[in-house]
C-alpha cells in the first residue's frame, strides 16, 4: 500500500452558520490523504494506476467553492465522499481535515478543524 497526501490546500469559501460568513466568505484549509493498494513497483510509472494528486486538488477546490453548508463537519464528510470516489475507486482508506482558521469565536486561537476518515 502507499499513501498520497495533500496538505495546506487553501480555498476561499462561504461556509458557516452566520450570515456574514455566507456573504463575505473566508479561507478554509484542507488536508487530505488517500491510501491505495500496491506499491511503487505495481504502479510501474503509470499515472492511470494511481490518484492524480493535481486533479484531486482541483476537485477539492471546486467542491469547497460551491454549495455552502452551515457546518464544517458536513463539508468534511462531503469532501471525504469525493476523495473516495476519485480515481475510479482505487482508494482503500482516506482522511480529510477541514481547517477554519478564521472561525468566528471571540478568543485567541490558532485553528479550528474537523477531521473525518474511513476505510473501504
């Protein structure tokens, strides 16, 4: 097995429960990883036998930009579903973290995030 990771993917989106979040938007940061069967030898330098991380990043960005939701939990699950269905079903395990670094809470903090994962 092998793992492909994308970390720190910054996307501007309009998710949140407050009207101002939906109106003005904010940055979200996405981390995602997938586990695939085999190893580098079984891939044989053939892109069709793996997940194209550039295309996966594009798909994640487009998903975050559209169809706003109230909860980042909902967004994280939606992205996990996207990741599992990406690349023709070769993904065996995946995890997605949605960070909301500018969450509207009245305290000093570094990050708010939700992580979801699953094994197929």
